[in-house]
């Protein structure tokens, strides 16, 4: 449940670092029959909010019945009560934030502001794979306890702690 374990802070110069942007990323887990209410967003109607069912069965969000593997957009101005109606634990990802209000160009995994930046991004990737990939596999995963880090000259570098 939100508040049980704080996540790592966002990078200091990122959009998410400013409280005025009302960014939140929550992983909500509810036991069978459990419930939780997502509070209204501080940014109200200016904040976008959606939830994704990651794992589990049927739930009620407000008055709407949803099933597993669902995505719904919520009105961030009002609290959103969630009730797990299934006989097993459910996991829900909640994402919210105010719009950045910049142009968006997207192709494949890349998101930039213009198509010219997308073309440059592909060119950079083809040349260097973003500076080279230091891992032995294309789809590396690391233990959850490692947290955020960057591999610089063969050494793990961690962000400053709050």
C-alpha cells in the first residue's frame, strides 16, 4: 500500500522532482476482499491519473467494475475507492502527473519533442547503442535490492541518498 515503503526520490533536475507537477507512481496491492482509497490529487483537474491492473481478478473502482489486465483513467479531483472483489491478491499500478505541455514525437522505444530528434536518436543508437551496452545480455535484470545505479568505468555509481 502507498506509504508502506517510500520509493527512491526522482532525479533532482527531473520533471518529477517538483511537487507542483503532482507526479506519483504507486504500486497498490490489495489482499482478497481488501480495499483502499486513492486520495484526490493535489493538482486536482490539472493532474492526469490512470491505473493499470498488473495482476489479479475483478475489482470495483468507484462504481466501475474492472477485470484483470485493465486500464482506466480516473478523475484526479476526487478520491478513488478501490475494492478487490476477487479471491486472490491484486496489484494495481497508479500513475499520475500534470501534463508537461511540450510537443511529443514517438517512434518505437524513443520519445522526443520532434521528428528530427527521433531521427537523430536512431542515428546515435545505431552508432553507439547509447555509449555501448556494458552487460552480457540484451535484457539484463538486477536484484531488487540494488536500487538505481549507473555503471561507470566498471564501477556501480549510486544516486545520493535523501
